[in-house]
């Protein structure tokens, strides 16, 4: 199953037999709780709120969100709230985590803790679904928010994280475009060399359950007509499911170009951990936070 748009994803999640439990760390944030309230109203999540109970109660009353007292944990300190959120996952009281009013580093510190965290032995990476006005399906971009300058081995693990996540959503054999500025290997451009190496790993069976193409330019990956004009023959050309960027700079700029210039919609979270970690930025809209909750709920169900 390949998802065409976010409406299709929302309907998929609304069909689940029960709502997913989201643990919100430092939950005293109005925009975050508004997104939670929207998801509760759609029957998608059940919130477990960790943070300053006085502030949480005040916001919940203001926006009309009713949360049972036993699902609110009074932990005013943000660092401690992050640790408590991770502990609640280990206790089986949540299906995934959402960042509230705290810095990304504060929530990630207990998540990556080698003894008490949520690691799997693989790198954690940022997975984003983009809904573009003129592309025929949802597009994944990775990684524009977690790994800064990934090595070849880390790029392999980013692909594995992405494929595992897409399989949980019902995808079979997703098409991965390892993008660069040109389509030919150039020793002076390491991104092209590594993209080619990832393709070779895929062909040798070292990267499984997907098709990796690279190096490939972004326009060829997304537009079959351009691929035909340039004589680039590949099943990924014009039909990529995933854009694997060479570093965080490219991923960040691409992501913001999609949302700000192209006015696309996005949803994202951290993958490669035991459960999804919803980390939306301070500039994220309520819609983006809601869609990220939907995406995390869908992947949580798919991994059961």
C-alpha cells in the first residue's frame, strides 16, 4: 500500500480498533495540547501527560480537553519530565512519545541513554512525510533533523530505519533515491560515491526490502519526463518514495522549501528507537503536530 495523501493516512488510523497512547513530555504547552485534543476528538490517541499539573490543567480546561487524573503526572521540571516519559514507555503505559514544552536535546538525552533509554542498536534518524501539491503520493525525506553528516554506514542504517517504518505502514519494496547534484559518480563529490556504494549494497542484498538508486538528482527522482529527457532509466525515476539526502543541511533546506515555498504539508518523527518520538519544532503548525501524531500512531499499530 502506497499512501497518496494525509487524508488517506488519517482514515487508515481512524479505522484502528483502539486509540494509541501518547506520552507527552513537558505537556504544559497550548499548541501541543491543541493537537492532542484534535487527535483525541478523532479517536486516534489517548494522552498520558507529564509536566506541571497546574499548567496542564489550566490549558486543558481552556481548550476543552478532558484527561483522567490518573493519566496526568505532576513533574514540573522539564528534564525530569523527559525521564519520566521514557520510564512510562518501559512500564507499558504508552505507545509513543511526543515532545512538549522543552528543548529537543532535553527529550533526546533520556531517549538515547544506553542503560535506560529507547535505543535499538541502530542510529536514530528523522523521518518526514511530505504532501506536495504536484507529486502523486506522499514523499519521505530523510534525514533533515537528526543525523548531521552521516557516514556511509549510518546512511545504510537510515535507509533501514526508513524501510522498517514504511513496512509498518504497509509499503512493499519502497523506492529510495540517494540524491546528489549529479547522476554520475565523481570522486571529487563524496555524496555521489556513497550514493553509488549504497546502490551496490542494495544490489548485493546488504540493504533489503527496497530499491536504492544513486547517485540521482532530485528532479529525475521526482519527474519521469525529466528522467526520460536525460536518458536516466530506473524504476525510481519519477516515482521515488524516499529522498535520502547526503547531510542535514540539504535535508533541512529541502524540508523548509517544501513547506514554506511549495506550501506543502509535513509530518515527522524520530525512528530507529523502540517507539516513535514525535519531535516537532517550535515553528510547527498545529496541523503539522496533529499529522505527526497520526503518523506515529499508524507506525505504532503497524509494528504490533
